[in-house]
C-alpha cells in the first residue's frame, strides 16, 4: 500500500485515539522502567528465587484482568469511561514509590499488585473508549496505533533504566523513583486531553453483568475469549525473558536492552498488523502469530549466548505486534456497543486467570528442571492453541 494511503488511514483515526496512545506511552515508560529491572532486583538484592518471581508475576498479572471485569462493567453502567481510566492511571503512578522504598519481597509484591489493580481499573474502559470513538472499518488500525504508541513507551522505559543503571552504578532504587515522573504526566494528559463521547442509551442504566446482558454476548465473542485465554497459557510473564538474558552472560546494567529490542519490534509492527487486520482473515493472522511465538520459545530454550536470546526476543516482539491489537479489535467487533466495557472485562479476566497458571508453571520448571524447560513448555502450549484455532473452520468470526 502506498505511503499516501497509509497516511490517509492515520488521518482518519480520531484524535482521542492518539491522545490515549500518548497516555499509554507515558505510563509504559514509567512501568517498564521498573519491570525491566524488577526480576534482577528481586533476585540479586532481595534473594528471591525464580519460582517466587513467577508467583509474584502470575498473581500480579492476573490481578489486572480480574479488576478489568468490574471496571469494564462499571463503565457500561455509569456510561463513563474516562474518569475510571484516570483513576486507574493515578493508582499506577502512585505505586511507583513503593518499589523504591521496598525493604522486602512482600513490599515489592504489594507494590506490583497495586500497580496491576490500577492497570485493571483503566484497561477495559480505555479499550472500550477506543472502540466507542472509532468507526468499525478502522478499529484494527486504531487498536494497532494505540498499541504501537504504548509499546514505544515500553522500549523507552527499559532504555532509561539502562541509562540510570550505567550512570549511577546499578542503583535500582533511584531508577524506581525516577519512574514516578512519566506516570504522573500520563494522568495529567488523560484528565485534560480527553472528552467523554456521548453514546446511545445514556439515559438507561442496568446491571451489565446480569444473565440477560451476558446472553447478548455472541458465540463468536466467546470464541475470541477462549482463543485469548489459550494465548495467555502459551505466553508467560516476560520476567522470564529478562532472567534468560541474565543467564546468557549479559551484564546486569545492560539486561533491560533485551526488552528494548523486543518492544522496538513490537512498536514497529503493531500498527501495520492492526491495519492489516481490517483487510484479511483474523484467524490467519492469529495462526501466524502463534507460529512466531512457538519459534521464539524454541530459540530462547537454546539461548546460551546473548545473540541467540536477542533472536528469540525479536520473534517474541513480532508475535506480540501481530496478535495483541488484533485480539482487542476482535473483541470490539464481536461485542454489542452497550456491553463493550463488560466484554473487554470478561476477555481480560479469563486471560489473566490463565496467566497465573502459566507463570507459576514457568517458575517451577525453571527452578526444578532448567530454563530451557520453561520455554519448551511455552512452545507446547502454543501448539495446543494452534489445535484450538484449527477447530475454528466452521465458525467464522465476524470482522465487522
């Protein structure tokens, strides 16, 4: 497609989507500046095992989706998404000082959970807001753009973390304090930059998670939920990628660069693949993304040298760019407009519960069998998800 055509699509995407993308960018700078260093901080400074890190990551990452169910439903009930999102971003920002002062593993776990509760509060309302303001034929591109901007923050954060670690001799706590600044900026941009759109049915109000409402969610929607959960089983916490880089001999101060590499690929690929999702079969893109994830796991299983780890990380980032915005667009396409917040909430709830299992399994395998076993297990779960997608031949997921 020509450059002019690509520019034309970008111009059609509503300004609110661009603002939400910039808000996500700032918060991801804040969060990833911490998360790229946290596994090393836990292991080297507080003496945590890989299994402990897996449990913390699993519980923390599952907390957000559980909260998303209620925040998404609440945004449908209140007909207000913006201020729930502002609340969530504020919680995420204000959790950062807890990491900086944490004397024990328990305090770090608490901070991680508070941060993820904030993510849960903001996630479903924000995604529903993107769907609300975007025409259906542009939703793949809009979700891809928001994800791409989000991921720019996800590679700038680790890059800033590396800079702080090199300049101040592996000072984890200073990096955690500095992460507060972009977090607070994200709250200000969202509060001042977005106007809540009016939606049909604002004068009626009912419980969106009662049985009669849930029955309005179609079979196609629940298929998307099942596929998303299966993806979560195959894709455990990225903390294990950080630990894999440590094992490959990369100096501690430079380990976050592997996350920079992953997120550069993710950021560059999310919008083009999101735009492609508006024009081709969703199932084919999902299958391609799964093949990349399986390949990444196999490469990382053999990551005894940093160059091999980087290759696996690039494949991981490419699969994320191909699938994350796509899954969000599929939820938006298959859910009724008045239940979008609830639909994103259920989708993220099930995915998050499965994330607990995958991260705990990954940590246990790492400690008891070895790092390679963790990534081979991820590849095996990916193959299971491919089999699930293969059964979708008779079920055509509506794109619009």
